[in-house]
């Protein structure tokens, strides 16, 4: 569909700097109404607006390299290996009505409580500590550095 | 002096835009290709630090379109600018290709030129054009953006100093007050007046006043810059310069430019991102509309072609089903058994001989494991008693004599999961003890050829028929071609599920081969079907038995596939049924656990017994004697096996075994009680 005669080359235009293979990832932290815990949602698409397929999502630098090898998480996870990877699921964002990937919250509460019990948190700061623990848990799976 | 190289816009479309366009086309536009107004936006240029090289990488000079593009009026956050565009959706790819693009482009540039010379309105300097064709069946969207910009002749040049950091020209407090003003009320273009150490932002419509005064040195022309490249100001500057040069030619032979790129105040230690430069032009005032450029080039080829967004993987329901099933299986691997080889299971092509109760449940369970190719073979039609026990049929399939079972089952599999590769063949399998009449010989030979071809094209064969002798030919074929053969047979409340061992020619010399269905029986298959009473003709089983046996057969196959030795996997050592033994790394285990040879189930006791049966060298099904004759004589041998009583016994030497057995019995001196 090339139309090279549409316009002549213009020497005042720099080359476009679109990164090859660039993608746009929207990340959200949403309160799950069912499980009453924060849940990590994300959607990712390329610059033409096409969402990434499962295979492409798994290759994102968002996930740590060992995320899918059943590697044991750190000392706070005393459960069996069945808990080492929270369920990656696909569904609707609860508020925005867009398709999103999310990490299923069913095991979150138990895992966070493990960390808090081990850390001997004081009651006053419990909510803050809870969130910090939740992010620690998340970052064992995801690389959230900007 | 070097020519200024402007960074062109790169389009960035969000999936929501395509969804909204689809909805609009279906509900509103239908076949109309009238022009509509859409809104996009751009924001300050951003760059990210590459974690590996430590370098800053400039992100594109992006114009973003999202789901809100069709909404009026457009709302944007601070430090972003809303841009209007002309949008046309064509109904066919042909119309899209032959559309007079130059003409539509000219309409936009005419509008922009008029806004300069007639209305002196800087708000219409940045516009875009978007042409699309939506293929709603394939969920593919062809599109082409244009960002018209007037070409300056001669071109603008940057001073020999080049572009430099804004804080080399302005101090921190000046930059801060510019930021605060823009943050409170974002403008795409603005003028900055410097007085001493202070800086004040003025809207572009005060340009008359600014350029009337005599001290141009304290005036800076600023714009919100979507580019992040240090030496390339963003595209909107081009038309702004044309605007200024046309309206204030004597005051704009040299212009001081502030490229505003700070979306936030810099955090301690970080530098301001905005850039400053002085551009000059030797040109005269433009009296006629200049030529314009701006069609977006393809990002990979850099050619002037349209682009395509392929949303099929996430919008096509068949692809979504595919992905959901795939994700489900991957989860099993990630959470429970990382070394599970799911791809191996998925690509195992399964042939199911029999599409009755066992066949239906086996097919269902195979689909659960993600098997992608399932072929069914059956010679009968769906009858009224079938649907309740055979979950791939329903009532309608029984009407008008009943649909052929195999094809009907395959269709139903596709209804459950469209991505399945399912086929059904209406085929009779010749059986020993059931002579083939001369008139049927040709058809039977064709059937056998088809059966042989099916064996060659599949990896695992399930024998799920309802008689003993019908399993003979498949056993021979499976052994000859070294295929995985799973056998399941039902009694009233008992079942046997087993895997056939490999043939002797394919096994290591001293290897303890496992037997087939006939190895333990020293009776050759004969006619067991004629002269049976009604209750013996159909296998009447407890309804729960078939699903148990069928799923056991599938799980046995999957466990076998996960064993490194595959078909040659040894049976578990005796007494290895406790949980402890499953944990140990025994040579007979796969990652899923044991790979037994046979499982015999007793529903009355809710008990399953693993059994190991050795291969019998005189077996009528899998011995080398039988296989070799089949390989040499093919259909002729099969014909004899079906037509001649005693043929198989002679071939295997079973007849001698009987004679020896009879002789042994005769020679026993039975003591008669007196």
C-alpha cells in the first residue's frame, strides 16, 4: 500500500524516534471487592493499539526472570510450592471496564499475614506495614522499578 | 548554520480507540464515510533511563488517541494539549487505498492557512488527519495518520551554539514561575517576557503587543514540546514559526525558542529538561500557502504506507478461548509442577476408536489437557439411549435415524472449543471370527487402508470399542507402528485400563516387555458377539464407571508422556502404592507419579488395583510372529485372520499349546472316590 509520491522528502524532518517493539503498560492497584485486598491489574499494548498476547506478556521485563520457574519465594512463604505464583488471570478492570491482566488476590491475605507476623509489626502502623508487605510480595514476582 | 530538524509526531493509539470505533461503526456510522472530528492529545516529551546502559532513551514525540477521542469536548490533564483531527473511516480496503489522500490533506492545510492569514488564530495550528478501514470480521484496523506542517523555504536554522539546556539561559526561579503558570493553565504556545530575574507567561494572542514593542531580546517564544530528543524540537514548532513569520516577518528573522519539556518540577539533584535555542531564517514573508508535509511513515520500513493494528488475538472470541485454555494449563505448571511438559501433551495427536461412552469421556478429558488433535472412529449412529451416558450427543442427534456418531462427536467438540482440530470417520474395523463376505472385501480393504493411514498420522490410539475381538487389528497395527496404545474395557462394575507394551523388535534385548490386551489370555479372539442375549450384547455398566475408566486412561497416557522413556517406561515396582513411594525419584516415575501397566477397577469396593502383565511371546495380538506376517502380507493376512478359524492359533503356536495342555490333562490320573 505504499504511496511514495504522496509527498517529497523533507530535510527538516528528523527521523522518527519510535522505539522498535515499544509497548505501553498501564498498571493499577485496585481494591478487590470480594477479597478486600489490594490487587495488581495491568494492561499492555503496542503503539498501534493492539494488546499483547499471553506469550508476549510473559516476556515483558515486568516479570522477574525466574517468575515462571516455580522458584521458591523468600523465607516468608512457608506454604507449599503451589503458592509460589499468584494466579495470573485475565478479566475486566472493576472500575474502568477495560480488559486487564491481574494477579488473583485469593492468596494475598495469607501471604501478607505471614510477613507481618514474622516482622512483629506494632499495631499503630499496621495499615502502612500491611501495604509495604504487599508491595514486597508483589516485587518478588514483578520488577516495578520505573 | 545547521538546519533545524524537527521531531515528527508518532501516533500512539490505545485499544479503547479501536473498540470505540467499532461500536461507532456498528451503531452510528454504518456505511457512512463522512468526515468526523476526533480528539487526540500530546504531552511534554519524556525519556527513560535504560537500566542496562545507563543512557537516557528519548520516548517518541507521541500524539495519543484513546477511547475518549470521539467525545466532545475533550478533557486533558495539566501539561497536556488536546488536538483536533479530521477522521474518515472507509468501508472497503479498496476505497481506503484509492482515496484521494492529497485532497483531504489539502483541506486540512487550507484550514490551517486560513487560521493564520484570516483569523490570526494560533489554536488551529496543530491538527491531524486520520484515515481508517476497519475489518470487523478479522478485528484488523488499517490506519494512516498525517500531521500537516508547512515547509519553510528557506529552512529554519539553529545558531552555531545549538540547542542547550534551558537553565543555561534562564534561572531556576524564572523556570519555576513558567512551570507554575503552565501547570495552572496549560497552553500549547505562549510568550515569555523576562524582566530582570522574573519571567511571565503570556498567551499567544498577545503577540501583536509583544512584537510591536522594540525590545525583542527579552521576548521568548515558548511551546509545549512533545519531543524528548536533545537536538530536535517537536513538530508543533514548525507551524508556529510559519505563523509568526507570516504575521510578523520583520520581527522574526531570528527567534528565541523555549522548548518546554518539564511536566513536573525537577526533584532535587535533577536538571530541568526544557531546551533553549535561537533559530533564524533568511526567508521572506509567505504570501501564498506553502507546501506541507506530514504523512506518518511506517515505523519499521520508514516508507509512506498505511499501518495495521491487529486486535484479533484479544478480540476474536475463538482466540480468547484459546488463550484462556492455554493460561489455565500454564498455571498448573507454574503453581504445581514446573517440569510438566504441556506442549508435549498438546501436540500428541490422539485417535479414538469408538465414540461411545468411553470415547466421549476420553475426548472431553483430552481437551481438558489441551490436546489439539482428536480424531474419532465409529461405525454406528446416535441412538436414543446414548445422550444420557455419552456427553457429546444430545437429543436432536438421535432423530431421523441418528447422526453418524464419530462425525457428530467431532462437531460437538468444536462447539465446546472452536480451536480443536476434531474429525470423525465412519468406519468398521474388521474382526477375527467375523468372516468378511466377498462382496464387502473391496470396501473392507479401503477401510483398513484408511485405518492404517490414521495410525500413521496419530501418536496415541485409544481402544474404546465394545467388544473384545474388535481390538485385535488395532493392537497389531499399534504394535507394528510402535504407537502408544491405551486400552479401556468395561464390565458391569469393573473395568480394565491399560497401556500396551512396545513390540519386541523396538525394545532392548533383555528388557522385560509389558503385555497387550491379549497377552494374558491364551485364547485367540473369536466371535463373542453373535448368539449373546440382549443383556450381553450391549455392555451395561454402572453409569459412573465409564467416566472413571475414561479419565483414568487419559491420565495414564499423560503420565506416560511425561516419562522420559515414553512407551518403554517400566511399570512401578510391586507395592509402590503408598504416598511415600510416589515422592521418591524412582526410574518408573514420571513427574506426575506412577506409570502403571494396567489398572483394574472394582466399583463395588471403590478399589483400583495396579497390575503388571508381562508380554507373551505367543500372543495373537503383539507377538513378532503375527506382526511380521502382517507387515509382509498386509490385507491378505487380515483377511485370513477374520475368515479362517484357527489361523491365528497356528500362526502363534497356540494350537500346540492347547495340544500340550490337553495332553497334560489326559495324563493326570484322577483318583476316583470309591
